[in-house]
């Protein structure tokens, strides 16, 4: 069987972790922890509104950033900016209150820390388009949306595994 379209290897929406935009960080931990317990190592949670419309993505980094005290969060979103020079010393201060502070921060709403959706793809799109969009947008998964409705997710690992099968096949 030749796999040529996104629908052939996407993870259905019902099987992918998703959470309400009204949920908090603790809820996000529950969703991912439950997925991990069932053997699924997802790195993102889809954030949806009351009509199941995709409104954002919540990655592991976003969740962890949400636990940081305000003095460790930066306004800078560039991954190339690096930490502020005093941050290593500030993390030592955080160590003293981390357990209590993390439990308090867990009530923060996920919509404060979620990332915007940078790209989506249709289920009948070619896998080459999915690979291109992921690489160009520096993302590891794409929400699959047909006629405005979330139908699934295509992940870089699945596209990579498909490419590996093609390349390594004799």
C-alpha cells in the first residue's frame, strides 16, 4: 500500500490529547500523564473551544514555562535569545519554593501559555506538503483541519518513519 496523503498516517482527533481553552495547567498535566500511562508519548495538547474548534497548541515547554515564577519568565519569545544572565542564580532561589509555587501555578489557565497555530493542513494533502510545512515552520506536528473542523494531527515522527521506509526499502 502506498501512503501519499496526510489522512493515511494522521492520528485521529479523538485519539490525540486535547483540552478546553478554559482548562488550567494541572488539567494539562493530567491529560499528558494519562496519555503517557497508556504508552503514548505526546509532546503537545490541542487546545479547543466549546465548539471543538482549534484555538491553540500547548507543548511541553509551554506547560513547564507556565510553572515558572514570573521573575523567570521572559517577554522574549525567540529561542535564540538565550537566558538573561541572572537567570541561573534566580533558579537557585526558585529551588527553595519550587514545590509550593508549582502547585500554586498549576491553576493558571492554559490559554495564557498556549502557542498559536502556525499552520494547518487538509487530510487530502500530500505528505510532501506536510513535511514541507513542518520544516519551514519549525514545528513537529500539524493539526489536520477539513472544512473548519479538527479531524486529526500529523506528526513529524510519522512523516519521518514513512520517509525512512521509502529510503531504506530495497
